[in-house]
C-alpha cells in the first residue's frame, strides 16, 4: 500500500510539473511571437496560476537604440488599468462611511469654478462616475486640451485645469442611463476622495493598496523620470516614434492622475487583480466593484463595474479585466474566477493590443 501511495504522489507531482511546463511553453511562444510579428518592440507578461505559482516572460527590447532587452524589472505606464486602484480606494472609504457611493458628489465639488457648467452635475453620484454613466465628456478627447498640450512645455495640468477643458460641453448621455467611458470621471473621483479625506490620493493609495499588497515596482506617475522605464512608442510618420528615452518621458503626463497615473509591472498587476478575487486581500471590495455593473446591453452579461470591466461567465463565476493605452504604452490585466488564472501584459508601443493578447493567452492555457 505504501508503494502505491508513493507512486500516486509521484504521479501527481510529475503531472503538475508537466502542466506548468506546458503553460510556460505556451506563454513563451505567444510572447515571442508578438515580437517576431512586429507588434511591439518589447513585451512583458505575467501569468498567476490558481495555486499561486507565477510565470513571467519578457521578450524584445526596452531600448532599440542601445539594444537593451526587456527584463523582469522593466516598467511601463499603467494607463487606465490604474482606475482599478482609484475605485478600490473609493470603495474602501465608502465601506468606512467616509463616502457614499449613491449620494450626490455636490457637497465635495460645488466649490469648484467649473462645477455649475459641468454636464449632468445635478444629482451626479460617485457610482455614476465610477461606472461611467455620468455622461461627463472625456478631456482627453477635447481639442482645446490637445492644443494646449502642444505649447505647455514640461508643465503638467492640474485636475481643475483638465476638468475645465470640458466644462460647458454637452453631456454624453442621460445621467445613470448609459455608458460613456471618460477619464474625466475618474479625475472627479480623485477630487472627491481628497476633499472627503483631506489627504493626497497617492498617499491614500500607497497606504491602503500598494504597500499592503507589496507592489514594490509600482509608483505614481509624477514628473518625467522613472527608474527602469521602457521607452514607449506611438505611431509616427515613419513608423514608431519614441515617447521616452533612458527612463525620461518626453512630456509631463501626470494629468492622468486618478484616471490611471501609475508606473508598474505585469507582476504587480496580477497581484492586484488576484487580490480582488476569492480569498484575496480585497475580496469584499472586489465583490462590490463587480456587483450591479453598468451593462453594455439591458440585462447583458458584460459591462463596467467600479473601476473594472465585468463579464458574468456562469453561475457564480466571472471575469474581470481592464486595459490601458497611454503615453506610448499598452497594458492589460484579466482575472478569471472559474479557472483561477490571472494574466497581465505590458508593451512599449501604442499599436499593441494588450487585452487581446491576455484573452488569447488565457484561452490557450485554459484548454
């Protein structure tokens, strides 16, 4: 009997090792293929298995001019993936009674110069802003903001300035009855958080999310210089044009702030999203963030929750995700409750579709 048990244990161990080896092979093949196909100069990906094992792979170059490879510590701009952190902090404050997701935000914002001209401001709640049903126009799509950026030099925009660009513009839809993605929504959430707490948002995020999860590679997007930052790229007249050199961004991009202003790695992103799932540090907050999502179609299985995209995949199962496209970088993260898999990828070129890469990798590994 002892020999039989020993044999079974050995078989289970070898089977598990084989499965992990297959997963690593799939991940390497897909990451390397993205570089070979010219989708991006560099790519970093992280896959967190249900048992907590993490598999990382990097491919391509962070700096083409100096032929520097992407390494495990290479960092990228998070883009809108950072909205998940903002929403998480807001939900924590709501749980503590500091904020109310369904109360008007007017008490916190009515003293701002732009408030009377802000679309749909009457009755606007924190939930409306967090699930993109507020109808507030996106300042990133505003022509005046774009033109101002061309002559701004290295001076960034304050939150009040960014909101001011769209104050007076028409609403994107009726309050609470539509979905219109807007970075301005999350700038407003940041202003509410700071007004309600009297603390700087980045300090709150550090103490409530970043430090507890040990996200040691994640820091606020403030200024232009960042250690181990990949050179970002956007489309130019003659191919890809760099948006950063040797860890220095060509422009000050800290206007992104609570709409996604972070520098991070895929390893930290999978840790963040795993924490929102079953057994995670922020499991309770994760339930709130994906409950009562703003459905893309009436009664549909997919929509936008609080700081993340939600898809109901079965009875009690779900998939949460977010992507980011900012400053010449692409990021995305996905967590699937049914398989327990969490995937994140980051690339240093705007054309790369990180959400598609994640979904394809998840499908391949899940089969």
